[in-house]
């Protein structure tokens, strides 16, 4: 099966989806940075650590709207019924939902139960919306379904969308490996820094570090630039010059 991926520096594919906070249209978030991230399932250990890490980091300070996504899991439904129906046989998935309830309503209820449980466990509030992508429309639109990993669960993906609705970054992780949330924050800070200053960021860049000046395009520019070496924080070669942002 072919996996279709969105492309960097093109408009992020728009969608309308049901979330734990109501209906969400991606294009309504224009004017904000957006971090759309998928996870394989609710009530699973790696996903739980990730959600708490996303919730406690400084995304709001950077003007970033977090949006979670999952193809709903049986665990979400079971959690709200296990104590109430302790002797009932294990329910089976049906197209119309478990025990006749609407699928989307059950999915968002399941998410809310999981998020509530995480908040009770950790004391951390999770205030961002989570998409119940039962029909996999958003997951397939963004290439989150990788059949070799799973045909029924999204991989751990992150999509960074800028205030103009342009897709600026994509990150993919194995289902077994939790994401480095600090690196995602660093990535967003680097994109915002480049937009603000026109400078590029080197490996392991952190805010306050020298950044890369785009290299000259002609021999005359190279010669002229060599006379201004003192203007740079570091002048290693004509193609590698760093300076602090003003």
C-alpha cells in the first residue's frame, strides 16, 4: 500500500474533525503555529508519558496550538465500562460502536476518560484538543498510517504548521519510542528564529547561540565578504559564517 505524505513548504492539508473540544477545522487555526501529533492508542504507556510531556512544556509560550490525534482504541471504551460492567463479556468492535452507541461520541468520551485519568495520576491539566480519527481520514491525509508498523493505528508523527498554514516540519518515530518533546520545542524555536532573522541554525542550535549566515552566491560577493570577517562571531570558511542575531 502506498503512503501519501504531505510536502514541506506547501499548504498543510485542511480537514474538519471531531475532537474532545468539539469540531475543529485546521484552517481556522491560521495565525497560530500548530503542532499536530498522532499517537497509536489511548491508555497505553508510551502515549501516556508523551501526552503529559506535551502538556507540561512551553508550547503556549511560543504561540503553538497543540492538536493530538488517534485512531480510537478499544482501551478507551473499556476504561469507562470496566467497573460498571465487571462481569460482561469482552465487547466486540462494531461499525455502529460498542453497545449501539455512536462511534464518534464514544471515541471522544473514551479520550476524555483517558485524559481525566492522566490528570488524576499526574496533577497536570491536558487542555489541547484530541482528534477522534475513527475513519482514518486525517491519518491517511497526513501519511500517519504505515502498514508495516500497523494498519489500524497511527505511527508517532509530528507536523509543524506555521501561522500561514504552511507545513514546515515532519517528524516520525517508531511506535515503541517516545518522542523527545524538548527537541520538538527546539525545532519550533529554530523555525521561528529563522523567520524573524533570516539566519539558519546549525546542528544542536539553542536560543542565544550564533547562527549561520547564508553563503554568498558569486565570487565577487565572496571576495567582498572576506574583508568583513570581523563582523562575524565565527568565520570558518566563505560558506560557513556564524553570527549572533541582533
